[in-house]
């Protein structure tokens, strides 16, 4: 089979630039905006991390300055899972972490109230435990149609999409021990 060889070593200046552009070999094709964004993380240390939004487990690079300030989060190009890409949720990881509008305290809205109050986390956990116990005791069924069922239909469980295998295992054990049969995970919804 005949082959064609093109020698470009003699090309220079505009011709070289034109050819390089056509085959995607320009030395730096970044736009001015991209260069500005790259400047934001200049000198920052990339720390390998994992997106916490879902169980796909995309790898990220968290860019951290010398004083420990998080400057940016990008997809990790060396990851065999995501190859540097992040979905829209993962692309918002920086805003999840650095966001002055993010709620960091427990908000509680009492029945019939029209506004939320701030409550301590320990109070919220205790209240949730009380409500689970009250609901279970009020709705637990030992037998149905002559068969032992030992369950409650008054409680359901919705696990978070970021739960790992061990967390899901523990949540499942806990719910089954209570007699909860409506168990779902956000990743399936
Ligand atoms: S939320 Fe998106 S970026 Fe994060 S792990 Fe899942 S697929 Fe990857």
C-alpha cells in the first residue's frame, strides 16, 4: 500500500500555527478566561479526594493554598472512574464547601409554626429518637391474618446516595431490627 509522508519540519510562523491549530497541537489553546481561572489555583497544592455526592465515587483534585484555604475542586484526570470529568453535581463541589449561604446548624419548624428555629444537634438527635420510639410503639404489628409479621408500616427509611456499603449495611440492620420494611435509598430514586 502506498503511503504519503508530509514533512512539516520546515514550516514556520503562521503556517506552523495554522497547521497545529487544525490538528489540535497548539501549545496553549486556553482562552483568556480559562487562563484567569488557572491563575486562581497557581501555586496551590492539589489534594486527591472523592466526590461525596453519590456512590459512583468520582475522584477529585482539591486545590489548597499554603494556609489551608480551599481554592477550587476539579475532576481528577488520572482517575479510571471519571477521567477528569465531573457531573453537574460534582462540578458544584467547591460551592458545596465554600458557601456563606449553606446551613450549618439544625433548623426546626414546630407544628403549625411559620418559621424555623435553630436547635442544637444533640437536641435534634434526641427528638428524632423519641419520635421513632413513639411511632414504632404506636404502629408495631405482631401478627396479621394469623401470621407473625413483627413490623411497623409507620416508619420508612430513605438512605443518602453517598452512603457506602458499610453505612448501608448498618442502616439496614438498624431498620430491620426496628421492624421497618419500607427501606429505600436515594441513589435508586
Ligand atoms: S455526583 Fe457526579 S461527580 Fe459526584 S461521584 Fe456522582 S457522578 Fe461523580
